[in-house]
C-alpha cells in the first residue's frame, strides 16, 4: 500500500507539473496574442491619424489658396482704383499747369 501511495503522489506531482507547464504556455500564448493585437491596433490608429492629418493639411492648403486669391483680387482692385484716380488727377494736373502758363 505504501507503493501505491508513493505512485499516486508521483502521478499527482507529474500532473501538477504538466498543468503548470500548460498554464505557462497559455500565458505565453495570450501575451503574444495580446501583443500582436496591440501592434495591429496601433498600426491602424496610426494610419487613421496620418490620413486625418493629410485631410487637415489639404483643407489648410485650400483655405490658404482661397485667402491668397482673395488678397490678390482685392489688391488688383485697389491698384485699378489708384490707377483710375491717378489718371483723373493727371488730367487735372495738366490743366492746372497749362492754365498757369497762360
């Protein structure tokens, strides 16, 4: 009977050892799976952030182009108004000079 007890203890120890090894393997597998999933999610998030940044950058460029076009248009209008004003004053200045010489 002592042999049976010793054998039962050895079998229980072996079974416990196998369960511990299995638990360690499961832990390693789960950690590897979690790491892979985290890397995948990180890559997806990074890709989304890059795409969002590109969209924001494109919108900013378009807005800058619109502001520049508006500024150019306003400046051209001001130049035309100044040229018209100068042309009108030029005629007046010529008339004043001619009237003083007479």
